[in-house]
C-alpha cells in the first residue's frame, strides 16, 4: 500500500549497525531489572520486614504479587501487540509505535527510583509500564530484521543483535555493581540508594542509545491521514496475515514448536536464581555474589554461543541446529537435577549461556526467513511475539503449580526437560530452509 522510505539501502552496514544497537540499548532492562538488581532490591529491601502486603484489601505474598503483576503485563502485551501491529502495517509506519513503547518503558524505568512499599500501587504501575514498554518495543524491533537484511545476512545479523545486547547489559551491570559495592565513594548514603539510582541509569541508557537506532532505521510514511476506521483496518491487516500463517505448515508447525520450547526456556531462565538460592549448598561461599557471577557468566558465554550456532546454522541449516540446541536444553535440565555445589551451578550457568546465545538469535532469524516479501512484517512478528508472551504466562503458571505440588524447584526443572525434548521433536516436523538462502 505504501512505499517504504529509508535513507540507507537494504543490507547496508550503517542500517544494520543502527538496528543491532537497539539490542545494546534495551537489553540492560532484561538483565538489571528482570534478572539481577531489581529482584534483590524487591526481595531484600522492599520486603525486608514482611513477606506480604495489603493491596486492595487483600493480603498478598510478595512473590505471588510480582509474579501475578508480571503475568498480567504479558497478557496485556499479548492482547495489544497484534492489534497495534496491524495498525502499524496499515499506515506504513512502525517506528511511531516502537518509539511509543521505548519512551514509555524507559521513563517508567527511571520512575522505579521511587519504588517503595508505602506507595506500592503506583510503584507497581510503573513496573508494569516498564515491562510493557520493553516487550512491546521488541515486536517492532524484531520485524525490522526482514526489512533491513537479505536472507543470507539474516542469521548473522540476528546473532550480532543479541551479542550486542549481551555485551551492553554486562557493561552496565558491572558499572551498577561497582556503584553499589562502593556506594560511599559515589556519594550514596547506602547501597539501597545506589540500587535505586541504577534503575534510573537503565532508563537513561535505554532511552539515549535508542535515538541512534531511531535516526537511521527506515522512517516509514509521514503525514499519512489516519482514517476513522483505523482499528478495523488494523484487524483486516492482521486477518490477512493470519490466513497466510494458518495455511502454511512451515509457520504453524514452527510456532507450535516455538511455543513449547520458548516457554520452557523462558521459565528455566526465570527460575535459575530461585534454583541457586534453594537447591545449591553455598556453605563457605557468598550466595549473593555467587548468583551475580552466574548471571554474568550466562551473558558473557551467550556472546560466543550466538556466533557459534550461527556458523553451525550456515553449514547445517537453521532447523537442524535449532533442534539440536533445544535437545541440549533438555539434557542440561537433566544434569541440573543432580547438581548441589556452586562449581556445578557455574557449569550449568555456562551451558545455559551457550544455549541461550545460540537458541534466541537462530529462532528469530528462522521465523523471519519464513516471511514472504511483504510490507506486513510487523503483523507477522506479532504472531511470533504473542506465541512467546502467552508461552511465558503458561510457563510461569505451570512452574507455580509444579512448585506448589512438589515443593521443589529441582523437580520442576526435570519436568521442563520433557517439554524441551517435545519441542525438539516438533521442530523435526518443520520443513527445512534452503541452505543456499543462508550462504
């Protein structure tokens, strides 16, 4: 319907560099807020004197509270992203929507500086907006992959994006850890204030580095008159894409396999810290330092994993290598069931980093290679995005039930082993990609 506008030709180094830099910009949220510092701040400082809070006249456990709020946020994203993606494709300007989520998420991240138990309602509101901003921006970011690369570049560019994210997030996490451990040197009254300041730095980092990506990514259409029936047209755009996906064995089989292994992967990453706290014997070792080291190890090894699996995919094909990686995830879960010492936990962290770095970019690149030549790339990726988000909600719910019934994080890991093996089996049913496209 609309001709794309861009200052850089498809496949150009500057365009690809601008795209990968957004991974550098946003990944600090997933590491500092989702995995490392905010969970410690939330558990050890916000709820230092209590395990529950009175919210809307309900006494809610702190872990139930944050899990429920996160789950609701993912459901909101799963509902909004397909509709907004259809509208973005219809008007031919996805950058507007990407900017909206980035600004909302980064400014909400900065607002986490004021996250307190006394103002828990408004604090959780900004937590939700930050989470929605982060995950909401990714569907538009991911959809650019098809627009900016030729098929032979897709795997390497996808891997480069994740690698940039791993590197950037590790750099900022190290800066924040130094600031927290030496808080007096930096002029903070206590490490609590240093932690709070780290949330604001995440928001500034995310917002600041995004500007380079926004400047160079395809501009889209400007001055387009938005019709009154824009929502209906968005649904129509989405419906057309759904028909293509529904009629394709490649899409449907891949998305089913992706749903299974993605919720397993995301849940295992989510419970990794809980596993380290509850199942590892830290006698003689500092538990907090050990967990931080394992998180850093995962990110650093993931950089190598991204490039290693990309090269393997070029040689043996995306589907085969992705199947192999998912099978290895199941084997790692089996190994994790038997570990007890910090050294063994670090070994698991290294294996998780290797496979995380290999799985995520190959899965994204594989889906993008399925997409036919069309302007509706955002709508296609919204189905990928929804599959992932619903999977995360399902995985967290499944983990909560399994942990409640078994009373063990260790036993929950062995259950996800079977889901990984199922995902690998389902991937073998997906038609292979012609390796000539990747050469």
